[in-house]
C-alpha cells in the first residue's frame, strides 16, 4: 500500500514538474531582465554626467554620489532576499519592489524635465539643497530600494524554475545563469547606446521616460508568466535560524563537543519538511549548539539541529569568497565614473557621428553577447565531458579567471590614462580617440562575465534551501561594499596625496582631469587586485562544496516519504502556483 502511494506521488511530482518551470517559465524572466537592465545600466554609466552637468556636483562628488547610490542599491538586495525567503514568495517580492522602481523612475523623469528642480551652479562640491535636494535624494533612495529588492528576488526566482537535484535540470540550472547574463547584456547594449544617446544628445527626461516605460513592460511581462512558474512558499526566517545557532552555541560554550556527531541533536526524517544537511567536521565549535543536554526538551533557543548548524557553517565558508571579490567591484566602479569622465574629454567622433562617452561600455557588452553563446554551446559541453561537472568548470574556477582579468584591466587603464593626459597637455585641440578606452572596458567586461555568473550560481547551489534568496544576494553585497569602498578610496587618496604631493593637490581632486593623477589610482587598484587574487586562491582552494559533503555520507537527500503529502501535489496540479 505504501509503495503504491509512493508511486502515485512520484507520478504526480513528475507531472507537476512538466507543467511548471523550466525554460518556458524562464523566458518571462529573461524579458524582464533585458528590459530592466536596459535602464539600470544606462543609468549606471550616465548618471555621473547628469550629476555633474545638471545637478552641478564636482568631479569627485559626482563620482562618489553615483558609487554611493550603486552601493546602496546592491546592499538593499539583502532586503529583497530576506523578505522573499521569509515573508513573501519571490514572485510577489519582485513585483512589489518593481512597482517602487517604476515610481522612482517616474520621479526622476519629472525632475529632469523641470528646470526649477535643477540647482544653480555654485562652484562648490555640491549645489543640491532645500526642496530640490528632497526631490533628488527621495527619488534616488526609492530607486535604490526598488532595484535592490528586484535584484534580491529575481535571480533566485528564475533559478527556482529548475530542480538542482535532477541531473537533467541541474544542467538547465547552469545554463539558466548564462542565458540570464545574455538577456541582461542585450538589454544593456540597448541602454548604453540608444537610451544614453537620447539622454545626452536630446534630453535627460526623455531617456528617463524610455527607461520607465521599458521597466513597466518588463514587470507586466513577469506577471503574465505566473501560470507557468514554480513558486516556492517562504519558510522560517533565515536570520532567526542563524541567530539561534549563535545564541545557543554561546550558552553551551563550556560544554565539550561529542566525539561522534551522531550524539548531536537532529530531528528524524519523518518529522522534517526541510532538506537535511549532513554533518561536517569543519568549525566543530559550532556543533555545541546541537548538544541536547540531559532532562532538556528540544525547543528553539535551547538546542539547534545539525542542519541548522551546518547552514551557519555553509554561510561562514562563503564569507571569505564574498570578501575576495570586493576589490574587483571597486575596480568596476571606476569604469562607471572616472572612465566615463575620461571619455567625455576625448575625441568622441566616429566619422560624422558623435559617440556619447557613456556608450563606450557597449564594446565589452558586444564581446559578452558573442562569448556567452560560445561559452554555453561549445565550451561547457566540451568541459563537461572532461570534468563531469554540470557547469563545465566549477563556479570558483570561473570566479578566479575573472579576478585575474580585472588586474589586467586596471593595469591597462593606467597606461591609457597616461597616453590621454600627455596628448591633452601637448595638444588640447587634438585629444586621442574615445575608443582607446575599449581596451580596459573589453577586458573587464569578459572578467565580469566569468565572475558575476560564477558567483550567482555558486551562492545559489551552495546555499541551504531556506536561504536561497539571501545567499544569492551575497553577490550584490560584494558589489555594494565594492562601490562604498570606491568612495572611501577616492576620499582617502585625495586626503593623503594632498599632503604628500608638492602641488598640494590630491590625485583625484578638482574639475580638471589633466591636472590629476588618475593613472596612479588605477595602478593602485591593480596592485590591490593582484594581492587580493592570492588571498582568493587561499580560500577557494580550501573550500569544500556542499555536494561533496552530501556525496560523502549515506545520510543525504530526502526520500520520497519526506516530500509533501499527496494532496499538496494534487493542489499544485489543479492550478495552484505554490510549491
């Protein structure tokens, strides 16, 4: 009788999988990714000119305002990840924050179109104040919150459409991240060419208006795909589960860790609806949280399960990987600030056509749009035959390649700046071509292709099932800290070099790039990136993948008996979208 019920449940599960999820559902997410990223990247590369030319910030203040905005955006992705893991499902979270994003874009459009909302030039680092400042900073804060929330929920929602424990769908999951990057890249190409051209050559408010309409269409498209999605219901608060391990572990700090992990507390297979994680011997001190003392009833905040402890171990092992990618994102910030300002004083002519300086990132984007299909269709199948890994190479190997390329990009950027500055000082009327910047942009674009996708897939695959969104947001946390660190470096470099240089002027100070030493700043970042790569090698080489843990023990994934009851699957097949 039990075998017959298991067979029926398996049939229902298979039927449900075929009806929901997969690449058919992902297509709606790819459309949103393309349309939303079109506006995001257009703003990312051009807002520094809007701040400088329209809102009258000076060079370093406009750069810092943008990096602070970008840092806040990626930091707030943690909010979206937390909410979608705990309170709302990822689909609802994405639409909720998407509405905030569209509202903020509409406010920016109104601000750009209204001259009375533009400050008068004052010759100071910032001229924004009063009611103008309220409108300006409110729109930026809402935009950061909206984009961040979408970033924190959209990627894991797309990955939810694939079952990573199914060998065939595991390959689909690896491919999903590559095609997501391609869709984002195609949208970005439109953003940095057409939208940027409209913003800089016609009017800023028309550029913001186009972005607002495109994002609106993207979120409507996402909503239309609801019948095809696998929508997973949120579970217990991931931060609460982490806090419980820390608190109980501290209470039990004087206890001795049992020699055998079988003496630690873990709920039985029949009592759990959460994927159990096998015990590992790393960070044994955390195991004290799973010690069930005599005459104590198992209760939250008194004892934790082995699975809870292992969730904290996984996140702890991830943190050095996150930290090792921060410097690369600091380098990325320079390509969206100082490199754009470089391009603005270079020869922008392509024949009779004037190329907007923020459009130069189209070069690496074109590289990526060509390389992603080649990587996915040719390299990955070839590498799979050798490594037998669903992604061809491991996620951490992919990240390592990107870190090496970022060192090369910053080194090249320094030499290009020397050539640009020397020519400008020698003959200001005949600057070098804007396309000299394509070297640093092209190399870094390929680096980003390897690192971004590698990190997203790494955090999604390795994270506990209850923390998929929050863990995936660690990618955006790295970017956030990288952007904030850029602001710190710019200010710190200016303060230190102002005291040390004979001219008493900081490397990055003032309004004239030709009087600065931007090349030295680029090389400073190149040296830091090189040192950071060796730090990354240490942590990546010692990292133990979760899949290795699962394969090393007979106690592994849930059996069919541990899956939801039969009526739950029937409800799903009957039309419910809740998983």
